[in-house]
C-alpha cells in the first residue's frame, strides 16, 4: 500500500457510506487483558464481512466502545481512514483467497478526530460451514510509523549519499541525495548491485569491510571513482560501516562527490607552490618572528643577508642583528592589517657596514600557535644608500661649482679694481727706489712695499686662475729662497705678541711650481694660525727634506692617528699613492691656538666652509690652498686636537738636480 503523511489532517469520509451495526459475541477474558485490540472477523459465502467479536480495548484505544463501531456495506469498519479502506479490504480478500496471514498497516480515526496508525496481524482458517474466520489483533503503531517517517525525511534531506547494502553488495535502500547524485530513476535502487555505481576493479564495500575480519564493528574510509547511470564519472569519497542485526550483516555506505573539494585542494596546492616559489626566490629577505623577536623561519634571501646557514638563524633573536631600541616592543606594535617600517644598520658577523629597510606587520595567529607573530620584509639598501649619498655629494659639488662660477665673475671685477689701485702704489715705490736718496732702513721698507705689491697682484691673478679654472704655467722654484723671504716678512708683519720660530734643515731645494702661488699658500696658513691664536702664541714654520724613509714614517704616523680616531686626515690616501722612492720636502706650519675637533677637520678644505664669524671669512682660503698644492703635485694634511693647536703639513716633490735653474 501507499502511505500518506501520518500527521495529515483527517479527511471526512463520504456521506451515506456506512450503516450502523452492533457487534455482540463471546468475549474471552484472556484476550481482553492483552495490550492490543483483539477481534474476530468472518467472511460468509456471499462475500460479506462481519466482526463477531471485538475486545473492550476499543474504548481506550479508539475512544469508541465495541458496540458503537460501524461497518460499511462492503465490510470496512467505520473507524478506518477512508483513504485506506480500499487497500484494507483488498488485503482481506487476498488473505481469504490464499488463506495466508494478513499483515497490513493502515490509519484509523479516533473519536477525538486523531489519526493513528494500526498494524493488523491475523491468520485465516476455514470453518466447518465454509466461513473464513480470522483471529487477529491491531497494534497501535503510530509512534513507530512516525519515527520511521521522521527518519526517512531526515535521510532524504541529507546532503550525503546514503546506501544500505546487503551482504552481497546489493542496494537495500538509498536516500534522495544518492538518487540525484547517481541519476537513479524512481524505480531503480533496491536490488541494484553497488558495483554498477563504482569504477570497474574498485574494491566493493563488502571487500573493504572484510579487510579486517577481526574487528566486529568499524568504519572504513576510501576514495574511488563513482559512475552515474548517464555514464559520467566523478571522485567519490565514502565511509563503509558494518551493521549486524540478528546475525545478519548489512553495510551502511555514506559518501559524497568530492569534485569541488579536489579542485579546491588542487588550487590550494598550486597557490602554496607559487607562494613557496615566491618565498624562496624573492630578492627581499622574509622572516617571521615571535612578538619577542625569536626567528621562526626565513627565506634564503635573508639567510644570505644575515648568516651563512638557515639552521644557525632558527631560534636566533632578531635583536641580535638590529639595535634593540629600533625594534618596537610588543605593546607598541600596530594591530593586524597595519604595517610599520624602520631603517637600520645591522650588526653582522663579518663586520661589514650594511643598511636595511624593514617593513613589518602583525602575522595572523595560526591554529597551532598560542601567540601572534611578526612578518618582516627586509631590503638591503646599502647600494641604494651609497648611490644616494654620492648623488647628494655630486649635487653639492654642482652647487659649489655654480657658486665658484659666480665668484669667478665677481672676482674678475674685483681684480680689475685691485690692479688699478696696486698699479700706482707699485709705480710710486719703484720710482722712489730709483730716484730718491734713501738710507738703508727706508730703502728696505721701500723694497718690501714693492715686493708686497707684486705679491698682492700675483695673489689676485691666482684667485682668478682658481675661480676660472685657468691653467698656470709652472716652472722651477727655489723653495729655500721663497721660504726665507716669507718667514722674514711674517716675522716683521705679525704682532710682537706672536713669537715666530723658523726651522730650516736644508740649504737648497728646487720644486716645479709657482713662487707667487707658494707665497699665497703660506700667507693663507699663517693668517689662519694668527686668527686661531687670537694674537698671542707661538708660530713655528719649518722646512725639511723627506727621503723615502721619512715619507714612510710620515704615512705610518698618520695611519696610527686614524686608527686612534683622534684625527681626520683626508689627504692621506693621495699621500700613500706618492712614489715611495722619490724625494720630497715638507713645509710645516704649527700654532698654539685652540685647535679643532674631528668634525671641523673633516670639512676644513671644503669650499666656503669657515669657522670665523660672519663677515670675517669667505671659506675659500684653505680650499684655494689645497687646489694650489695639488697643482704642484703635492698634498696637504692637518693634525689638530681641541686645546692643543694645529699643524698643517705640505709635502711637495723635489725636482731633479739637472732641471732648469730655479726662479724665486
């Protein structure tokens, strides 16, 4: 029979269908005590059906006493749901023809209009007079039917395919999801071999369940290709569980189409492969650390930046490389989704000076971790920093060059005016020297005026040469004579409060240069010494010869000063490049002024840098001096300490003895 919803409302029976009839008959006390509704039914020769006896339990079960029950003309009790009467009578006639037991589920309507399910179990026999008599019972099966209906509804709404198989791998029952997935028709399912639903050669559920015969109850997971009835194939994951009842084995197969999951796994694997490839081949250093800075893992780029091996980095604290004050504490790290950056010079084992640009962000906490992590992207910007520094230096040089160009144009006008003023002075002094009768003292003074005027004119010419980058024709110069003349002039022009000490250890020295430029060099250095001593102190000028041994000793002493970090000596590199077998002379100018610190010494030869107050210095003096010394093939260096005065050393190459005679 076809079941309807057991919870459906009662449908009123058609009118004039039943005729009242009272049933009276013998009642057996023993049957009345059974927890069921017992009765006796008979079918007469004319096919009419009667109920000679019905137990008193109809009153408690149906709400109707036995004597109030009605029966239709065709033999159906009035309490039977009208929709089930046809099937009910058909089952009775089938049982009568075959004299077989009658077992049927049907609905009844109680006196309170409640629908209840009953299960009839009866056995027919033929009486002596030809009647067919059934002795049977109705069991209230409402709870069981409803539970079965709920179970069926639950199984049909499940997303997974559910099969119940016999021990020979045939389908006993399957849910709606299984029918949809395997495209089974409404008539297919029960009796279908499960092997028709999987790829040929795949182990059947019975074979899988028998793989471990010692386990009485277990679940086995497996993946195979499923086959739909339309011939299409799909990956099918299933779990096979044994169900033993009354010694019989049944199998429960729960499975699902895992096409989407396999596609997702394949996409995830590809994404992980690309991510790992990016991680391994990235030029940036990538490192994941705990909130306290302990390295969890890093990529090869960071290994090469920070160490020689991956194993030596794991467990190392990032603060080993980064100054502790630069890495923020956990409380100051921005929340997830926000990044922070820093620039640092890491402390590396090889001692090399490097520069890192680091960008960090809070890393999401993994399920197996109890605290979040930090993800850092690290870029080695050492070369970029060097290029940027060089670019700034070139920009400064360009700026200085532009200033020098402007100064050159200004100096041209100034030189013209100075020459106009120096001309009459020089001409008047020379005329006095030729025509006037002067005593020895005034004649010396006149000669000094002439020499000073010539030197001043030469200095103006040298400034123009420097600013306009004009080449100066150099020639042999008698350095001893220039040194003697200049020291004599310095002793007479400096104030008496400055003591001039002159030291000369050689009697003859010829260099290739320009006498006027050499006097300009010495004059600039002496004036700086005078200003540094503020008019009081000792000025020492010395001229000595440097043979190869003396040059080596000078270089060694300068290197030691650099190692001690007590002096900055920019010209040492060109000094080291001089020929170790050549001969040189050294001019030293020392003062007892306040001295200079390392920062000042580092910029002392920069154009326009001056330590003098505004309006008292142009910052060109030492820059001009350095360029003039370089033009003569020499180098200049400075040694100074705060509170200990300063010493400027000029090293010039000595010309060969067979060169042209020197000029003053």
